[in-house]
């Protein structure tokens, strides 16, 4: 899909003009404020009003949010790609639509009950209050839609801390959702943020006494920050998902699915395949099918050239002297995160047609392409002797994130052994990774996958407190 630059520029300048006006005059109910104190206070008042509404009315507001987000899915997708310079518009449209349609609502808040001789005891799920939600640059509208629906379904309001590099997209999403809520007769400012998101603003938000719960979707630093905040925190952190292919797999299908999953939104999703581990006997066929489905194979010096482009290297000399080998560490060059395979290949002098979706290359298991979370369509492939070695390596390169892993195999024992060993929140068998968040697979969606704190695929119930209500000697009819 072509991006209409004029349209994007017009939307961005309109949003900024409105944001600046509202920041100086009050938000007009659309949630954007000059200071954290104002954003938290407005969200606190909005949550009190939400609490007075029936669950049925809450569902009306959520339906309006879903419809608005679905309707503006394309505008938000184009804005995100334009502003952050990452990802693919067509895929981001799908992700926005997915968040709008497949995020669970109030039906997720199931009550538990015990009844018997002593009466009736209920466990109900009540809201936390005001949630501080920190969102990533990689999913700047999707996470706001998904967290917004889920947190409001649970009876909360939300103060968002968007990533500064995608702030206009996140703020626009907040406005769209607030507008929908108000249009459906709900309170103003259920979702708020500051007009100029920054690390300082996020820290002030996290420390604010009226923020009752924190939810961080991002890399290790922000997950650590919320977990050490002293507040109830949900941390949805980084992944490095391996995809194993054993000799029993449907090899063509495995190749097709891996390319589809790896290239989705140019590999930005935390769940996307980041390295392939294949049993050696089928490697050639797998690679040849990957080429058929949009993989472009590079080797030798081209790999070395690509290392220099997409990674920055830091060499540390051992403190004790010159006999020890220097320690090399790598960091991902952010300029290439979420870029098209064609663009990345161009940097090393290779021109390819537009239908090339992923750069593939054979590497050793300790190559930085394997060990770093690249978040771009560059996919290393490692050959091993057998499935036991594949499983051991898959566990090792997942780095204990316990996030996502994929396996292509027709052998139930092999699938079970890897799933048990890798202990990931999401384990996808014989499909692209995105099946794990409800695309072409059963189940609801989320854009906040909380491995470190254990909530798993978050949904409205993740944003609730359990409350027990006991009535003795009555209301049991048995
Ligand atoms: P990031 O960690 O740089 O930023 C995420 C958010 O945290 C941003 O709003 C940022 O401003 C804030 N932040 C970063 N460091 C902080 C700190 N020390 N204190 C307070 N706030 C801080 O990540 P990103 O580049 O925006 O997103 C990509 C990362 O997020 C990847 O590692 C990806 O795997 C992960 N991710 C995880 C999930 C999940 O559900 N588990 C979903 C999407 C992205």
C-alpha cells in the first residue's frame, strides 16, 4: 500500500496543533494533558464515573472503542510507519484490526462461587483503579487499543506513557478511543497521557501515589523499572523466539510459515521468529523452500558486511592482560529495526525485487544474529545433527525469556519435549508465530504478553483484583 505523505503530514500537524492547544487549555475530555499530575487526576475522576456505570454500559463503551479503532486502523497504521520509520502499513492495519476485534471484553471477568450448607461465597474481579501503562514504539497504536479495551473492561482508567519516538501515533489513538467513549455516553478522559512523553514523565507517572498498578510492554529496562517500583506490576518483556524444524515436519509448509511469521510487520512483533534451528538432513530443502516464499539467501562476506551494518560492535580488552581474548558485545543498530528486507540488502549493495520479505543466512549458533533480538527481517539458520541438539539450542538461544517458541514437526514426542524444555508463554506448533496471538489460530489476542510476571497473554482479568464476598446461611438453594 502506498503511503500518502500529504495526508500523513496533515494528520500529524492537526494532531500536534490540537495536542498543544489542549495541553494549555485542558484536554476537552480527549485525554492529553501538560503534566502527569493533571493526566493522573483526570483519569482518577474518570474511573470514579466509570465505576458508577453498569457492566452493560461498560460493554457499550467498549463496542464504540472497537468500532472507532477498526475504522481508523489504516490511518493509525500509516501514521505509525511514517512516524517511527518501522514496520509495514498493511500488517499494522491487520494488527490494529486484530486488537479492535479480538481483545476480550467484560465477558472475561468470570465470577467464581462456592455454595453449600454455610451459604454462598463469591470471588469477583474488581478494578485496580488507575493503571499506568507504558507502551513500545514497535506497537504504538495496537498496544493502546488492546490495553485500553482490556483495562476499561476491567473497570479501570489508564494513564499511558507512550514511547517518545511514536508519541503522535499513540496520542492520536488515545484521542480516537476517548472520542468514541464520549460519543457512546461514557466519561471523558478514561485514557490519558501527557503531550510530551519522556523518560522523566514515565518515572513521575510510576511514582505517582494515585497510580495503582503498572503495566510495562517493552524491553528489559522498563520491565525491571516497573518490577522494582513497589507497586503491583505486570511486565511484558523481550523475546528471541526460536523456530525448530525437525526431519518429520512438512518442510514446504514450515518454510512458508516461518517466512510469514518472521516478516510480519518486518519482524517487529516480540513473538516473531528470530532464528531457525533445523536438523541438518532437511536443511537444504528447507532453505530452498524459504527462498520460494520470499527469503533471500546471503552467505560468506555478505553476512560479514551485514553484521557491520545492522549491529554495532564493542570490543572490551580483558583487564588482566593480553593472553585472554577480547570480549565482543553487540548492539542492534536502531536505524534498521523494522525496515524492509529490500532496504536492508541495499545497504550491502544487493538489489532485490519487492517480493523479497526476509534476508536468510546460515550461521553458527553463537553468531550475534542468533543471540541479539534484531527485530528486523534478517533470519539466521543453524544446522544441528538431530532434534535433541535442536531442542537444547532452542532453549539456550531463547535466553530464558520464556516468551515464545515455534516448532515444525509431526512427532508429538518431539513437540512435547521442546514445549516442556523451553517453558515459553507461547508455544506454536506447525504454524507462523502469529497464530499464537489469534491470527489463524484459536483464542483471543493481546499485545502485552507477560512472561516475567506470569500473567501470560494479558486480558481484562489480568487487570483486576480478586475480591471475596461471603454470605453465611442464605442464598444457597441446594
Ligand atoms: P523499549 O524498552 O525501548 O521501550 C518500551 C517503553 O518503555 C517505552 O515507552 C520507553 O519509553 C519505556 N522505557 C524504556 N526504558 C525505560 C526505563 N528505564 N524506565 C522507564 N521507561 C522506560 O522497547 P521498544 O523498542 O519500544 O519495544 C521493543 C521491545 O519491546 C522489544 O524488546 C520487544 O520484544 C518488547 N515487546 C514485548 C512485548 C510483549 O508483549 N512481551 C510486546 C511488544 C514489544
